[in-house]
């Protein structure tokens, strides 16, 4: 386990994340232009979709793939449910719903980094895990809407008269509007479309796209992680959001707890080591792209600086530096 952690820390892409964080903490003027940062995100999603689709075409959707996708969907519902139950007893319920949704969803970059980690280790994993990743966004967003609606209904009962007369009271988006926002998100559509193209083009398409999806992939991932490190470092140095003690603890404790639940589920349903580690990473990561963008409109009462900073500034680096090798080490121990 320690050797896995050491090798991950010495991975060039991870080291660029560390470098970016250090530069951000020093408040250097180094920055990645927004257009390039957006391109890197789109490239990684496209490459991930193409590789996942090609792998799915080659191996099909076996029984373990169906079970893995089912387990992922259960985790995407379970995590926000129990997260809200715990947090709402200690902090603002709207912040609780937003954080719960963020942690019920996934980080595509953490997933991609884990795939790279497993590839270096020579560990196989199924292309259907990319399908699982794509499908995990919607349950988390739905849970956020349901939880926030329940909170509003309860508060409406407690504060009936004066708040209803206020013309400035925000009218929340309907479930239909939120789902439309989530399902038409550009990054999400690119990932789904790339997955379909990779599946339809199969082995021939994979060979033709190999220089794009594999040749430059590691370098592009390193560049993206450098940019993520800069964001994290600057957020920490500038103190952009005051994180409550309870949320700070949640950001570091929930990933290994969620990963442990996922690993137990993976062991029970008979997934291999690679798929088990990917399921653990999907269950333990937090979204800082799609879900925060939707939650910003679905739960405007929540503080974006809180759930975004938690996902990107705390949980993301924890998983990149500690979580991935930790989950892999645990899986190898129990699967051996």
C-alpha cells in the first residue's frame, strides 16, 4: 500500500498537481488562460469517452458490468441521502443538500487519473465503468432537488405568512427544469457522445484515434492537473470560503467511508480489482464541474463557495494524493 502511494506521488501528472498547488499558495502570477483550461477539460472528456466506448465495444456488457453499473447508481443515491441526514443536523439544510449532491456525484478527472494509475500497474478494468460514471450524475442531482424541495416545504410551514408575501422570494426551479439543465450540459453531452462514437467505431476507430486518446493523453492530463493545482492553491491562500469545521471533517472522512462501502459492494458482487477501485473512486469523489453548475440554480440558497471549495480544494487533492493508492492497496489486500 505504501509503495503504491509512493509511486502515485512520483507520477509526473500528480507531481504537476503538487507543483500547481505550491505555485498557487505562493500567489504567483502564473495562470492557465481560461480558453486553454476549457479545452483541456473537453479533451479529457472526449478521450475518456472514446476509450470507454471502444472498450465497451470490444468486451460488451457482461454480467459484472451490469452489476457494477447498478452498484454505482445505488451509491449515487445512497451517498447524498446519508450525507444530507448527517449534515442537516449540524449546518444549514440548503448547504447540506448542495454538499450532499456534490459528493453523490463524481469527479471525471479523479476517475481518469485512477484509470491512468491502474494502467501503469497493469490492472485491467472494464469500459462499462465509464458508463457507470456517466450515469452517476443524474441520481445525485435528483436527490439534491428532492432534498432542497423538502427543506423549502418544511420552512414554508414554519414561516408561513411573512415570507409568502415577500415579492423577492426566489421561485425554485422545477425538477423538469433541473433535469433539462443537467442532461443538456455541454460537458456531459460531449462525454456521452464520445462514448457512443467510441462504441460505434469499435477497434478500427480506436486504432485510428490512438495518437489522440493515448499518445498525448498523459501530457494533457498533467497540464490539466497543473491548472487544478493552481486553482486549489489560490483558493487556499486567498481564503475564498469559510468552511465550517463539520464540513472540513466531512470533506476528508466521507471519501474513505464511501470508498469502503463501494469496495464491500464490489467484493460481494464479484468485481475484479480494477473495477472495484474505479467504483470506490467514483463513490468517494465529488463533482466540481457539472453538479455545482446545476446546484447553483437549483439550490440558490446554498453557498457555492462552500460546496465548490470542498470538492475541489479538499476532497480532490485528498483523492489524487492519498485516496487512489489507498483504495488500490485495500482492494489488492482483500482480493489477493
